[in-house]
């Protein structure tokens, strides 16, 4: 499993590449006139995503611009974090099941009293 920094970097580079390709094809086909300002939004967006891809840090100790959303984790720490999330989800599921059982018991008790 790849760490989030690698996946984020690939995603931003793929978007930038696609936008550069669209810009090239539009310029080649004459569909993107250079005189129109709105046409420059596509290559500017491509440069923006290219910059985002370059700003994702690949070092685990670095505090980059996007380190909070795309942390560079080692495989061991990534597996440990996923295991912690799974365990907390199981605890929440057990707690939800306990609340459902308590609610069911109270409803059957209130129905029994009303009869």
C-alpha cells in the first residue's frame, strides 16, 4: 500500500498532465485562441496542480503545505494507524450495538407496561 504522499503526488501530476494535454490539443486545433483571457484558465490550472504535486513532501519528518492531508508515512506506521482505526471502528460498532440492545429492552418494557 502506498503512503498518502505518493498517492497525492501522483494524483496532482496526473491532473496537471491531463490539463496540459487538453491545452495542447485545444491550441493545436485552434479552439483555444490566445486573445481570450478565459482560455488561459486551463494552463493556469495545470500549473497550479503541477505546483501542488511538487509541494507534497516525500519526507516523513517534513512539514509541508499539504502534509496534514497527504502525510509521508513509512509502511509500518501506516499499517499501525490503519489497525488503530479499525480497532476504534470496532469499539464504536460494539458501543452502537449496546445502545441498540438497551433501546430494544426499554421499548419492549414500555410496550409490556402499556398492555
